[in-house]
C-alpha cells in the first residue's frame, strides 16, 4: 500500500497559493486517474484530512492500493494527519510519498528523492517529527527563490534556516503565482501528476530518471 500526501493549507483563500502546490498536483493526479470531472475526495474527520482511495493496476505487476491524502491540519501540523493515517494502515515510511513546494528549486523544476533534511519546510519538518524518521519520499516542486534569498546553499545552515523562517518568506509562499509564474506552475502541476503515475507504474527510480530536473 502507498500513501501519497499533497501538502498545503485548507480553505478557499489558500487554494491557488505557492504553498498549496502539493494539493494542486494531487487534485490533478486524481482527475487524470479518474477521467471524470467530479471530485471523489471524502472529508475524513478521523484522520483530519480529505482522503481518496484508488486501485492502481500496472500494465506489469500486481494491483496497488493507494491512499491519497490532503491534510486539513494546516501546513505546520501536517505530521499529525500523516502519522494517524500511516499508523492505522500500517504503512512504512518508505511507502509514503510527500508532494510539496520547495523554495530551494527554480520555479517549474522538480526533484524526487528519498530522505534528507526538511530544508526549512515546516510541513516536511512536522512529518519527520511525527514519523520519527526522514526516510520517506519527497516530490519537491520548485517555486523559485524570492528576491533577496538567492544562494541560500552557500550560507551557514543556521543562517539559511533563519532566512527561510522569516516573515518575508512566509508571505512569499502564501501568495498566489504571479502572471510570469503561471505558465511554469501549470506545467509543474501537470508534470507532478505524470511523475506520480510513472512512479506507480514503473517505480520511483524510473520516475526520478525521467522527471528530475538536471
């Protein structure tokens, strides 16, 4: 069984913001999978999320049970929902895929990887704390650096994390995509959906080879 989690904040005012890229990709994947123009998300109060369950039958291999989740706990507490779902269904961290925005990557780019630090992303940090490990998969979707926080990787870690947690960064991720970013955002949402499909069909390594931005 796979647990695929899109990160974001619930509520209409957050729907089209950079920080909700995980929600947007998971919505697109579900539409692509279901081939219908209606949602099959269910409000699951027990697990504090919107949830959808699907069966994925690869062309080669056994049928996979897949749980799709959009936490309703707000970004900073995403780990609560992920911990509840993974514990109830006994899903190993290595079978958990987290779809989230990433300021460290250029707008429109994508990196799939296993484990690593949170890079200052509070949703990922919450999940690491809840699961007690960083060994889960991340589909990192680039939203670009805000002006003034370029080249964070060249700064000492403590200083870089302080910048990422600043009010200006929070305002940046909670705003909608600019007109100049809209095209790249649509493309990365589409590619994110296809990357999930590729990973379910042929495995994560092939998805990395095909979709990771060079």
